[in-house]
């Protein structure tokens, strides 16, 4: 299987070649939308760089605090000699490396960022990461995250702020004990006020997530709440497909009140499911036209136009590699068709994935992790800002 780790080894053997032998750069396989232009950002910066102290940064989200300030929240990994050995990976960047959730504030629409602050310290044997933020009112916020203790113990927690993110109350575990993951910037609040937190875990007859991950049994579902997560429930059924299953879901509310979900899987395309009851039940996932490796997509609605936006790795592969290019497309018919397909990032020899997106006035801030496929082994958070009307060119 061609994955990032094997590619790094192969590239070293080729003397640092730009692409696989006989395959031109950025033409690995089929993709959606021919002759796609590269969107030119009005601002482009690495906002969370790889450093010796913090070799990996990802799972970011940006939340407007008020009319003047934005809060960036991300997973900031750090070196810790006491960490367990990393299964099948480099100890500096493996998924079990020590990690905390940090934040920074911008007062100029993302052009500069203030001092970093640890928002959620690591209280687990491995790490804490994959944060989501939901605004309940002018001053009340919810924060969700996953605490990793072991290969069988990864649980979802929430905290609440009543002062717009300055302080947070005690954490509450919302998952039944087990193995779970969320993706950053995926929690949503519906027009009804219901909050959805998309999640996934390995299948168990008792409940999703109630067993160890075995390599081919991932199911997606949602936590949902109608009272600001004072109480909550899980969806009555789950979503999966052949291969590794379906995981890392992203959800958007359609204009008719139904829900549309895209999920990562090993079948060379994003799979879609729908719900007509606010996320309580879901249809059997089906393949879409959005050609994809095994990496997650992001769905958002564009406030100024009402259209849907999807960002995803636009290349056909049953592996989790390659994660390049990172493309964007627009739907003006509620996800029936996609048009205005353009690339956000298509740099040779780079992995670019796990996007987040925030709309601020006439701009959209798109952030994602990026890392080279050879040389450095860490990752950084890249921020590219566009005028919203650029998405339609």
C-alpha cells in the first residue's frame, strides 16, 4: 500500500525525486474537475509552524469571538520522553504523541496572532486534541475534545465557557467509555437550536465505540442535544461502508431542514448519507462524485450566497495517500451537483489536509495542516484567506 510513510522511504531511495517514477507531479490518478485553477489567496501564512519543541500542529478551528477578534484553537504536540513508543510511526509525529489544545487571538481578521495560550492541558496518558467550538449565546461557548489514554480508551469531553472563552468550567465526559474520534470544526448548530457533534468509532453490538479498533469496522454517528449539551443522545443508527468503514464525518443542514453528511472511507470517493430527523437516524451511505483518497472532507454553507462549499483531497486512491491537491467546489442545488472546482493547495511533495473554514465579512479563512513528504517529519497549520467571490471564478 502506498502511504505517506512508505512514500518517504521511497523518495529517499530516489534521491529526493519530485514524484513517483514515471508519474508526473500532481497527476497521481483521477480527480474531479479538469484543468482546475489554483486560487490565489489575499493572505497566506503558516500560523502554527513546526518547531523543535512543537513538531506537529493540526486539528485547527477559528471562531469569531466578537466583531473584532478571532480565536484560533488547535492541537499542539510537544516532545515528552515519557511517552510510550509510537506504533508504526516516527515518535515525533505519531498520533499518540503528547498533545495539548492551544489558542491564539487575532484582532485583524487573521493577519497577525497574539501570544499562544494553553486552553486545555494534557491530562491523559497520550494526549488531548480534536477540538470543536460551538457558540450558544453572546458569551456562552461549548468546547468539545477527545482525550487519548490508550489504544482502547479515547473519550469525548465537553467544557463550557460563560465569558466568551476566557475561562471554562469543569469537563464532563459525554461518551460512554470506549474508543472515539472527532474532527475539528465539525460541530454544528441547526436552525432548530439542536447541536450535533459528528463522531466515529469501531463497531460493537452494545454501542459504537465500545470496543477496540480492529482495522475495518469504523462507523460514523452523531451526538446531539437540544439543551446546549446539558443532556445528550447518540443517533439511533450508524453509517458505514465496505473497507475500513466510514469515519470523520462532516455535516451540513440543507434548506429543507434535512442533513447531508460526507465521510472518509477506502472506496476512492467521499460517501454521503442523509438524515430527515435532525440526525437521529441516517440513510445507508452511498458514493458521490467527489473522488477522494481516505481523508476527510469539510462541508460549510456560504453565508453571503446560501450555497454549499466542500473542501477535500481531490484525487482517487483507496489509501490515505496522496493528500494533494486540496480542492474546493460550490453547490447551488443543495449538494446535487458541484461546480467552480478550484485548488486551494497543490504544491508538489506536500501533504495538505484536514481543512477548517470560517467566514468573516467578505472573506473566508481556510486553514489546514501541511507537511512535506520528505525531509522534515512534522506538520504546521497553514492559513489562506480569500475573498468569498473568488470561490465563484
